[in-house]
C-alpha cells in the first residue's frame, strides 16, 4: 500500500509554550509604567503577567514559586523589579520579547516588606520587617553601605519597636527628605544628607499606607480603624485633619465608631478642581490592589488622574475619572473567561470563515452598555510582525450552581489575541423555584452536578450539543432570529443496566440485539414521567436534592439570536437507581442524530423527529458475541436501609467521580423538614458519601490511574462497561461490504469497538415522516485499554470528515424552490471516499489508553499497531492535520506528549512536558490542527502550546514587543520666581550619598547577589527577530547618516565661524596693543 506518513520535519523536537490567556490566578501585586503604558500583575504562585495593548501580553514565572509582594517599574527604562515573599529581589529585562531576569538579590537576615524606586533614580529603597531601610543599586544590584536603622529614626526615648516598614517615599519637592511609615503608627521624615530625622509624627492606630500631596507640604495616612489623617509636614504634634469616610459622625464631639481598615490611600491633585482621595479597604469586593493612572510621571506636578486600575481577586477593572458618573472601561482582554472554574474545553482550528463573524454578531448584543467612550488606556507595546492565517475557536464549559455556561472564544489572527465571541447560559431551560424552602442550598449540593461535562459541536452546521454531570443532554441550533418557544421539547430516557440474572447452564448467554422494529421502537422505550415508586420516602427526598434543579420549564421561553434549544434529553431515576453521568457524546447534523452513553449503556435520539431510536445496555450491543465472562446484575427490587445507604453513597460518588471535592460541602440543614427517621437515614447516607468520597478521592488524586470516570480496568471487580467514544461516519461496516454507508462506531472502556449501521430515510419531508432504522453489524474490534478516539482516512491519507449539512436559517420561511431542493436532498458526506471507486479502501484509526491501531476496511485487517505506553495511560488522543498531513497526537498521564505519523504510526515526537498534578489538566487538555494544543493551567488561565516546527521557528516574530522607544515627558516648569528664590523641587545627588566612596560597602552576609540568565536570553531574543531588527537597523542607519550629514555641515559652519572670530580677535588685539588704559 502507499505510505502517507507525516514527515519528521513537521514536528518540532520540543514543546513550545506560546501564550497564556485569562486572568492571573491568585493575584497579589500590581504596577504600571505611565510612559510605556504597560501593566504588570504578580501572583501568589510567583507568576508575572505583563499587559500592553490588546494582543500584547506576556507571561513569566519566578523559579522559586514564591508569592510576589510588590512590583516596581523602572519607568521608561524597559525594566521591572519584583519583590518576593522569600525575601528576594529580581530585576527583569523587558526589552526582549520574552522577558528574563538579569540580576537577583537574596536577603539573608531580614524580611522584605516594602520597596520604593523614585522616578529616574537608580537607587531602590528596601524596607524590612525589622524596621530598617537598605538601598540597592539597580544597575549592579548590589547593596549600598548607607543604611537607615530603626532605632535612629524613632524617638530615642521610645522603648518599643515601631514595627515593620509599611511605606517609603521621598518628598515630591525635596529628594533629600524621605518619608518612612512604620506599622505601629509612627511616621518619620528622614534627612538623607544629615542622616537624622527632621520630624516624627505619631498616631494611636496602625498605619497601612501613606501618600504625598504633590506640593510636598502635606501627606495623608490610612489607618486600621478606618480613619484617614492628613498631616502638615511642619506640624508633627497632631494631624491637620481626621476623616472617617465610612463612619457615622456622632454628636457632642464623640469619637466616631471604628470601621474596617483602610488598606490603601492615594492623594492626587488636579489644576481645575478638588483633589482626588482614592482609598480601598475590606469591602464587599475583594480588592487586591489599585493604582491611579496620571498624565505625568513626575510626583512634583499636578497629577491630573484620568483612570483607576482596580485589581480584584477575579477581575481587572478600570474606572474612567474624566467622565461624569465614573464609568468603567470595556476590557479588551477576556480575563474573566468564566465566573466559575472551567470543567471542559474544546479547541477548533481552521473553522469556516463565516463562523466567527456570525458568533460575533449575536454575541455583540450580549454586551452591557454604559462603558466609557474613551480608548483602553493600557496601550503599550507593538504587535508581532507575523500572524497566523487561520481562525481558531475555543469552547469552554463551567460549573456553577443554576447557571451552566458555555463561552465561545476566538483566538483571531494574532497569536496572542483572544476575544470572547458569545456566551450561552444553559440554565434558561430549567425552572427557578419560587419557594425559598424548595430551593437547593448551595451548602448542601456542590456545583458539580450542574457542570457542563462534555461538548460536541459541528462548526459547519453550527449544531451544538452539551452534556451535564446531572445526566442531561441539551441540543442547540444556531439562528440569527429571535423566537419564542411555547413548549420546550423534552425526552426522558431510562438508561439502566437492568438485565435479569441468566439461568442458562453456562451463564454466559446474552439476549441478542433487538431488531429496530421491536426493542428499538420509540414507543416501547420512552419512559413514564416518573421513576418507580418502590423506593422509600427517603429515596424521594434524596432525588429532590439532585432533580429539583433539573426541572425543565413548562412555560413559553423567549430565545435571543444565537444558540436556541432544539431538544432536552433527561436521564431519569429508574427503580430507585439514579442516572449515571454521561461519559461520551456525539451529534451529526447530516443524519439528524445525537448519541450518548454512560456506564449503563447507549442511547440514540433522532432530534428531528424527537424520538428515541436506541436504548440498550452495553452488553446488549454484543449480542451473542460477548467475549467477556461476566454476570450482569439486576436492579434492586426492595430497598433496605443498609442497602439504601450504599446505593445513595455510590450514586452520589458516581455523579461526582470526576471531581474529588464535589460533596465536601454537604450539610444536613436541607433535611430539616423531614421526619426524625428520615433525617437519621439521610445523615447516614451523607456520612457514607463523605467517607466514600474522601477515601477514594485521595487515591484518585495521588494515583491518577484510578480517577478515570469512564474507564474500568478490571472485569473481575466491575461487570459494567462504559461507553467511552462515539463517532459518526460513512464507511464500510462489514467485511463483505462493497460500498460505504452511514454508521456509528462505538468504543468502550474495555477496549472494544462495535459498529452500528444506520439506514436513513430520504431527505426533505420524508426524513421527518419515516423512521431511521438502526441495526447491528456484528463487527467487533479489540484494543488494549479504553477507547479514546476514532477517525478514518482514505487511500490518499486524507482525513474522512463526518457527514454534515451546511448551516441554514430555520426560523425564516423557505421559498418553494428551496423546499424542492430539500425534498431531493439526502445527507451527504464530505469525505473523499464518497466519490471513489468501490475497490478503494479506507483506514480506521483507533486510539485507546494504551495503544493505537490502523485497520484496513473493509477487510478489517490490522496493518499498523503501536503500543503508546506500558507504564502509564493516554489521557487525550486526537487525530489532527499538520503540514498538509495527518498525525495522531497523544497526551499521557506521565506528562509526555507524543505524536505518530498516519497511517504508519511511526513515532515523530516524544517529549516530557507536563506532569499531571490535578484533574483540571485531564479534563481540559486538547489538541487541534496545525500543531496547536491548550489546557487550563489554573482555574482562570488557558495555556497554549505548539509542537509545530513552523510555528516554533516563527514564534519570536509572532510575539509582540513590550518595550517601545518613547521619549520621557518634559519635567514641569519651575517658573521664574521659584527658580529665582529656590522655591522649586530640590534635586539630590544620590550617587554622592549612596556610592561606595561615600557610604562604604555593605555587609556580605546581609544579601547575596545572584546573576540571572537575562543577558544570554536577551542576546537570543535579539538574534531571533532578524527580519524586524534588520529593518529597524537599516532605518536607524539612514536616520543616523542623515543626522551625521547635518552635524558635519553644522561643524563646518562652526569651524568657519570660530576661525573668523579668531581673526577679528587678533586684529582687535593688534589695534589696541600699544595703547594705554586712558587712551581707550
């Protein structure tokens, strides 16, 4: 046969992380460069995120992983200083596309609490927990011998320690005066030249922050009792004014009641109005930090604030101070991808060109109004010089009580551009309880049962299908028209493993698969509205916990343009057994079918006719060809208390076995209305659930091999076989087939692949009247490990895509011609095999947790086989296109990313990339075309990576530049009289004070200097952007040549002028050489 293997050159020899999207997880520090217009955010995990204009962002990581406590920009210098909780200072070089650390300084004997770097200064003040201040030269990152000791700063008569340093700043009008704030409430104005305190200001309450007025005559302090004190510099005895912003002013001059602490305050002035006093504290919103953006970087001028950057725990907000009402800016970065943690993620590349505009048009109507009309003020940096040529879309699903949500995110043409296109809230389909007593308590039921677990999407037809952990399936159809649905279509499906015990002598026979005319009759499968009532009243109470939130609305539903509900499918309780979570899902628009499965069996629904076509246990799919020796169990007929407790415990663990923490918040308060007997029963059940969950969740977290929700590794321990993979296709179903036909390939957790044949009626009106005939093919294929992915190749090595219908608007009346076309239309496959001759073959590519096989069709011979891993297992496997070829990409639980050529399954790449540390990575890791992949690195961040050689080689050109050459604004004019009488700002020669010649050397044991790799990385970064750098260098040379020419002309003119002046001076000298003074 022909070999269509992927060339090794298409895969890179390593994995490259491209960009990280989303909101920084657990933020802890904030900084802004007012000249470069760049924002920096540090996190508790040592991460550093830098943001410029939309499309310019960067992620860095401190190796130690210690929390970032403070960030300081070297304004307009392309550098940043970070202070970490492990008492280390780092200097970052931002003049390269991938910032790197140039220097590090590790303090050994003191803890760092506060840092201050004056504008246009190279000396960094570092305050410590002991109350001392050390000074660091940021150029060499070495300590100065100049130290301000706490015992010299405070009153000599004071016997108590003033506490850690909480603030350091120099007087805006006199750089030689340093304001030092101690936590105990003491503030000291220190004279750097005389090395003594000029003034000391004392207050009873602890200080959290201090801010200067730009004239340097007043400063303001925020305190732990919720007060603000304004001090005149030359009046240290008492504050000039005391303000309690949130306190009630009491009569008779009594002291206001204490309030929550004010953690930060800023004092900004304007020329045309009153100054701004901006403060934050322990309020309703969890504010981490805030900064005021001002027109000037000089502290001794009117600040003219125009915006406030507020860093929340889960969001970034910018407030416009220049407009009435102080509106917020519309954030161009989709930092808050979801309001709650993401539970699933799908990644699509090479989408139809009209798809993103369609999603954007309907998503634009969801945007809130009232944003500021000004442009986003964080506008620094430049975009990369090379862009991608294909659009990408990410679909994420979240877990949130009573608010399932899907987000469609566009990655656009720029590598780092990410934009939220459209959000779909699936909770609209469910009833909201009006009675407060009937509403489920969030302390009882964790949000996991309402998480979106699986997404199946057809980009060409725009059909969407989602499955929730609470055993729901919702089918959506895209429409640009607003509609009102009178009755939401709903089907209830009983999917339970309930085969009676077999009395045959061998005990192995299983009833054959029923024919479509009998067992698959929709009328015989559709259940009643309520499950069996054989369970006790306690069971009904427990069912309320899980089913109360899942009640579909019975009232008219207004649906906005976008994704609209086509059908809701609900798995119901049967004989006291809860529905098990859905483990696999697939939708096909050409066939009008959706299929899903779990550990009980498989169900197929015709969403056009709203009927159930197939509802079988997994064992029934085998018919008489079941290769396993197992005894199927029967559902429990009676419910004894002990058995009931075990069933409830197992069912609740089954609903949340993807999430180890899912039932940790269970409470008994929800059961307060029940009788004492029921209450004892429920308490016992909940206790068993907690024990079960914590015992097994520890095992799942520590040994991930047992955490797969749909995998069964031992037949002896468990007779159930879950459906783990589903794939609609048009291929050969049996060995004797001479032409491909529509079918469904089913993969199970025991490594079995079964094929179901689909006999579809003609298109048009006939499709809505005649039933779809479903029948088994008898084909069974076997692999080692649970089946993860299936795909098909034609004889040219091209991927055979599933059949689909192009999207069309269903809510608009159709013309007669269109109806005639629909009558003649049949579901057609876009696969190349449809037009090929009968003699040509196809190749089925099947990937399991342990191995991959390529099987020739219709002969069903295994032509290639590859054991992917022996000691671990594959978490995610995708068949993707890369460099005009097809390959199999796998992510293993041991952290390895592997790729194999197709159809030969020749190894192309095997790189250790990411150790599996939590379930979030397993749920969200996915590959897509063109060598791209992504996963959720934290609950709020998406990490993108690539294994494509082309992308890796061009990555430096794709990334944006943070630093751009910008002229520093001119210093404020001192004015004639201030310059004449010395009333302007006083400068300070810090080099003379802090240099080694004046202050000596610092103790070597105090801090250790650690050289960073920034120099080498800077050379690499500069060498990588050859094209851009050469262009800039050529332009700079031209400009330099022009300036040199002008300089040469000016030099010649000055020489001529000097020579002429010399001649005139000589003539004047000769003229008056012999004359006396009285002759002049």
